[in-house]
């Protein structure tokens, strides 16, 4: 019995091939989109976590003014803490780039080689992989650094330079101008001896024994003859786990896209199935009347869409985990961050998401729909009876027939129209998610470039009170603000109230708890003038509360501006204390005094990097979103037009002309799409805008997601274009059917 | 001859599923005549009706209505032909379910050049009190009367009826046939009625019996039995 019944399946597939193909495509693309984005993020996150044991990643590092005496190290390691020196010196490469040279590490922050072998010979060097790529270096090539010729013996990466920043204050990675390399102990010793002492940096990396970061820092601070320059824990180190931190946003966007796509699956499949079942109503009734059991009918109707959903899920999952999915999505991370080639990971939840969820949704929706249908009598199904609510018996007093008909049609198709519009909202959310990401990144790039008025920013390693000629000295502190569990940096900049600033448009009031907040804080946290803002000094474990007295349009990161005198008083600094200088021209400050120099060009470059890194995800979201939108429109419109096919054929029989048919039956759909578009674009935009702050919870940046008017016009125009194309496709199909066929089918 | 059919051929499918439904049908119907087409299932009677109605294409032959050849007309021309000349009545009524009785009739009045008076027609068909009801609120007979009104409002010269009483009980069938008879008399409408019912042949002017796509019998009734007196409906 089932076997005979199931012979229909292939025929059904053939007869409705276009629709099953559309359903298949929608699921493949949805699953591909989510697995591509989230899978690439998981690859980096899980890879970094797993690699920690292999590369013996540090728990933290500190820099000191002079090398630690052996007895100090001995005292600090009695509790099992392991400390290894990671001394380095910056040399100039043959193409004028800066190369930071390290000796081969022993048991911490080990180099993981992609190719080649560790440096053993004096003339051998291992280069960081992205620097090597940017400088076209391969294993076996020769490269001169600091006037010394080296043969590239290996290419790899280290965990403490996952983000190859020259300093912690560097705005972005720039492998064209900075890289790291590793030489043998003997070679490093030789280099060090050939250079003046002050150019070497004395950094130690540690792995904690039976102690804490704070205790170690305490012990170091209390040690005699130790001048601690910096102490950075694993969590606070910008160079460590940069990639894993960066992909968190991708993962969140991917997961939200996943939920949207899941809702879309459930929604489209339910509409699809419901429509199929309605079309088959009399067949179901006949089979039911002939004694076929409910269970058999359910199994019969569930099997085809479920198999299609399963195959699509498998195809989407395979595509998502393939080089076209994860491979493409991970590339921007690999281009920017220096991380080893992690082994492919297949998180169970993603596999379940891709392979199990689509058929399960499909089967469930089918079960519920058919079960509901079969609760009716076989006779009612045979007669193809419609429930009274389907026709909403409203008496209309409209004289104009065309208008009357259009209104009737609108009332009749209300459910289909709502279905269509809801489908539009869900798919538009995926597209808007992609556009928002592009808009955010491009705005961050633009604001960073436009609002940075200085050309040079000098941060002092050793604070001074003398401001070099041509510079504007100020006092800068970094505090933190909690954003959904992430502690994000907020820069506090002191402004001289009398002189004002050439570079920052802010007029703070005097007072230790009064500050001007920047526009980024307003956009992200909704602060306004008069609001209280709590900022944290994590190192000192202290909170500061400020009242916002004004808003500055400066949008580079999170910044607050204080009266410099009040700021010095608040943080216990002396009068005239400065630790930063801004200028239009290069000031020639002694490099030994400086912690970092940042140019406007570097800020521009780093801002552009932010956008570049997001391009693959943005392109994938928008393009997959557009295709999914087209497919969903096709499926939904097919339902709407299917429901009108009989009516269209009937009035064709009466002699209605194509133009008249359009105005009676099809223009109503255009109206639904036109009005629906006007409603759904702002609705989808509003929903995604509300969700968006949580995607960038770990990024300190402005959040201006407003679209220019032509974006809205473009999206709206595209919706209408897609509608017209889909409509043409479907209506031409109706036109090919002769009225006689329709009548025969009906009878 | 108002309707002139010459050597009409029509087939469906190809290769193994090829079937010739009409195998050279030639006949004619005078203006104002009621003509019944009879035959068993698969004899080609509905196909013949559809070809005359321009609802289906013709392989070869000729169909002339009021002297105008419809074979070879383009879809838009066929549409105009139906609009200007024809009315259709179907076995299963094919009313638009979300339109009231009156609105269903208005569908056809909307495209008619010289429509009949709506109120008169509603009165003639006994639908005045039901005009604001929806099809689902009507009985089968009332629905078919609504379908007839919809077909007649255009004042068509040719009325094509495909099993007009096929879904009705005998009493309602008689009412509908009486109505058709009245309309024929009142408006001189030419009617082509496809039916299985053997009694209906007695009320019409002409009878055509099809078998296997060919005319087996064709005659005119010398004496017609009024619809009200038909037996075994």
C-alpha cells in the first residue's frame, strides 16, 4: 500500500520541481551561510584554545628596565611559576621595515612552524608568516636584517604575537612595516652584543604556578632593584588571542543569522507544506475515505519534503565546511592575524544545525499540518470545503467593480499577503544584517579618519612636563567600561580649559567628576547630558563616576574629555604632568622616552583594515541574503498566484484581456509588495539595529547604523524588481496553461 | 448556419500517450437553436465544447461562429471572441467563492458592451433575495442559477453549457432546464449543451451523439417536450 502510494513521490517531485528546487536552494544557502560564518569563527576559537597546550602560551608578561637578577627570578618561581626571558631588539630589514628579533623560545610562547625548521645555525632565521608573505619570503630565501644576512629556515607564528602589533598602542597590524623573527641563542647574543644596551627590551613571559597574576605583580613591585615598566596578563594582552577575540563578532552575527534562517526555514516550510496539503486536500480525503490510515498518510506526505530538507541540509553543511564556506570566511582572519593552520573543527551543534534541524522542522511542520487536516471528516476533505473564515463575509458598498473586486481579493488573500510580508521581513533581516556590518565598518573608518585632526600622537614611556615646540601636551588615561561582560577601553583626555585644544572639539567643565563624553558613547550606551557614567580602572580595581556635561562629536573609540587640572587632581598627578603630545608635524622626540608614536596614516590604515576584514562576511551575508530573498519571494508568490490560478483562468474564459486580469488579480499583489516593502524595510532594520550592539560588545567603536536615503530606495527598488521578475516567471507559467486544462483539473 | 464545424480534429499527448479525441467532426447549429451533445465518457463531447469555446486549441478543421473562423486566432483574439459572443455554464458552477451572487454576475457585466439589466435578470432567475449571499450560503441549484445569470448578463449569442445539471438533483435540474428554455425563448440565445442525461435531448431542437470522437447520430426533434414535462431527470 505504502509502496504504491509512494510511487507518487517522484512524480510529485517532477511536477513541482521548481518549488522543491527553491526549497532546496533556500535551505542549502541558509545552512551554508551560517556554517560558513560560525564554522570559521569556531575554527579560530577552538584552534586557539587547543593550540595553547602545544605552543605553551604564556599566562602573562612583564617588562622591566633592566634584566632581573637570577636570585629574583629564583624567588619568584618557588611556587612553581615558570618565567622565561623573551628579550628582543628592533632591527631594520633590507626593505626598511622594522624586524623585532627574538631568540628561540625554550618552553613558553613557542613558535609553531607552518613550514621549515627552527633556527639552528647562526645565519638562519624563522620569520613570522604574514610578514614573510608581505615581503615575499619563502623558506630558503635570503633576507638581510640589521645588516646581517639570514637564510629563511622556517615560517610560523607565536601566541604572543597573534596580532603582530609593534606596541600595545599601535592602532593596527601593518606587516609591510613591522614583523618578528627568531634566531638561535648564539646569534641573538651576538646581535645584542653588537648593539647599544638601551635598544633591547627586557620582557619576561610567565606561566603561573601556585599564585595569581596580582600576587606575582605585587612580588615584582616589591623586589629590590626592579623597575617594572609594564605588566600585562594574558587576558589584557592585545597581541594574544586577537584573532579569537575578533571572530567573536562574526560568531555572534552568524548565530543570529542562524536563528533568523531557522525561523525562515520553519516559516517557509510551513507555508510550503500547508499549500501542498491544501492542494491535495481532496486526494487526502479520498485516500482517507478508502481506509488509508492517518499514520500512513502522514508518512506519505512527510517523506518527500523531509528528504529534500535532509539533502539540502547535508549539501549546505558540506558547502559550509568546505573551502567555499569556512575556507573563504576564515581567510580575512588569516590575512590579518598570525595564527597557525588550525585543524578543521566540526562543532556538534553546527552539524546538528545543518543536517538534523531542517528535516526535523520539515517533518514536524508536516505532522502538525496533516494532523490538523485529518481531524476533519473525509467527506469534508473530499468536497474541498473551505472554512467560512476563509472568505470573510463582508458586504461592501463599493460601486466601482474593479475596486470592489480588488478589495475582495485583498480580503481573501489577507492570510497569503501577511505570509508574504512576514517572509519578506525575515529575509530582509539577513540582508540588513550584512548591510549594517558594512555601514558600521565604513563609518568607523570614515569617523576615525575625519575626526583625527592631529598627524602625530606621541605617548610617553616616561612622563614629562616639557611640551616640545609645535606640540600640544596633554594627559591621557585609559579606563574601562563594561559592555555585556567585556571591559572596553575608554580614553580619558585632559583638555586645558583656558587654551582649549587644536585637535579635540570639547569644552569640559572643571570638576573631578565632570566630563564631556564623545558621540560613540552616546550611540552605544544611550548616554545623554546629565547622565552618570561609571568607568573602571581594572589595574587599580577602582571605579570612577562621571557626570556627562556635554557631548563631543569626536567618534574615535570611546573617549571622555576632562578639565586637565581636575584630571590630574583625580588621578593624583602633579601640576604640569603630561604623558601624551599631539602635533601636526613630526617633533623629533627621543624614541627612548616614548612608548609609541602613532600617525594619522596608521590610524587611517587600521580603520581600513577593520572594514577589509569584515568584507567576506558582509559580502556573504548580503549575497546569500539576496538569493534567499529571491527564493522565498518565489515560493511565497507561487502560493499566492497558485491560489489565484483558478480565478484567473475563469475570467480568461469569460474573455478578460491580460491588462484587465492584471488589474483584477495581480495588481493587488504588487500593492501588497509595495506597501509591504514600505513596512518591512524599517521593521527589519529596527529589529537588527536593536540586536546589533550585542554583536560588537567586544569592540570599542561608534555605532552609527543610519542608512543614507538611497540605501532604502535601493532596497525598496530591489524588492520591486524581484517581485516583477518572480511575478513574470509565475504568470507566464499560468499563461501557458489553457483554460480547458484548469477546468479539467478542477473537475 | 450560426455555428458551422467542419472536419474538426483534436488530439492530446504524443508517442505512447498520443490520443485522437476528435476525428473529423462536421456539424452545424442554427441561430436560436438549443443543441444537445451526448455521448459516453471519453467520446469527445467536452473537448468539442471547449474547441467551440476557444478554450482549447484545434489541430485542424474549421469552427465558424456567425461566419467568423476561430481556428488560428491568437490568444488575445480568442479572448475577444469569448468576450463578445459566449457565455459559459459549468457542471461545478465555478463561482468565485469570495464574491456575492451579485458580484459574481458583475464579473461578466463589467466586460459586456450591451449587458442585460441586472435586476431583471436576478428577478428572472429568482436570485433577487439571494443577491448579497456568498456561494457557500446557497444550495446547488441556486449556485447554478447564479452561474447562469453570470453567463447571461453579457447577453451572449452562444451559450455553452457543460453538464449544467450534472451536480443537481432531479427537481433542481428541471428548474434549471426550464430556465434555459425560457432564456432561449426570451433572448433567442443559441445553446450548446453537453450532457449525459438522456431526457434532455427531448427538449432541444437538435441532438448530436458522439462516439469515439466521431458523430454517430445527428437529428432535429420534430416535436420538443417542454422542460417542465421531462421525465427521468
